[in-house]
């Protein structure tokens, strides 16, 4: 990996970072393609290649689903992943399928992190005080987002 220097102002970097964060919070990554077409700044995006190969059984474990459909404890975000997976397989769209699998792997990593956080007594004490009795894992399964969890994490774990 080579390091490239960026000739730009800090506010342009922050604006670009906010734009990328907004794009990544959406369901698809199509908007990232437009960033290359706008040569306003001399910013080059660096992508990290990971191996996102999953077999069907692993995907079903991550999403708490199966070939027959959705299970009882499946969250809303997991249902969306499963629906997108079924649609990608039906349409035989490899790019779409890769995007779904990438999101599933990220979700799996987030689930592991939340489970570890739930073992921390200080985190859970603060969580119950600020959020209530709903489990952080349930919030993650329903929204797919770590924002609220990360806020409590920053407040308790230093």
C-alpha cells in the first residue's frame, strides 16, 4: 500500500467523510460510484479488500434465518438482509450478492462486539440507565446500526 499526500483543506475532508458516512448508512453503495466522477478535490479513496466469501449455511446463521424462511428471533435488519439475499440469488446478480454478503459479515462482526460489550458490567449499567431494558443486541438486530451502542461504549469504556 502506498501513501499519497492529499492537497486539500480540512473542511473538505470533513465534508467528504460526512458524505461517505451518509452513503454507507444507506442500503446500497451505488452512490460511492459518483464520488470518483466529481473531481472537485484531490481526494483519492482507499478501499480495503476483505474476503467476504460465505456459504449459504453461514449466511443463514448470521441472519437467524433458514431455507424455509425467517425464524422467531430474527430482527428487522436481518430480515432485510435475508430478503436482499433471496432477491440477489433470484436475479443471479453477483455484484448485488457480494454487497449483501459484505453487509452480513460486518453485521456478524458487530454482533460479536455487542456480545462482548454485554459482558461488561459498567457498560450494561450505563446502558440500562440511558436506554432502558431493551438489549443492545436486539437494537443491533433490528436496526443494523452501532451508533447508540458506540455512544454508550465511549461513555463507559476508556
